[in-house]
């Protein structure tokens, strides 16, 4: 097993799996939108950022599903509309 030498582009990733301690080397296996598997170094900063981004995407998707089930939403909003819009900083002064 070897890590990819390419930069991880998170926009192409849909999920990931972290290897277990049974593996000889720790790794993050990304699953692309085209169902390819990419082995990446979990210590790499870009890999860590992509893992966090995928976790956030998953949490937003779960919230959307929950809100739809509870009837709080009529249809699934885009992710930014889940959060209230704040006024510009100059308006707060």
C-alpha cells in the first residue's frame, strides 16, 4: 500500500474510510464520485481538511433529512440557507 502523490481535491470525493490499527500503515481511503479509491496520508494537512469537509457535508445532509422528516422544511434547502444570515460587520457597529 502506498499513499497517493497527487494533491487531494475534496470536490471529487464523496466519502472516506480510515484504516484500522490492523493495517501496517495508517491511511485514509477516499472514495471518489466515480467510485475510485484513493489512499492518502492521514497526517497530510489537505487530507485532514478534506476529512473535516466530508464530515460537515454528512452532518448537513443528516440535518436536512431530519428537518424534512419532522416537517420543519417543505423541501431540502441548499447548505448555506440552513444557517441564519448575519448582517454585515459595518451594520453591527
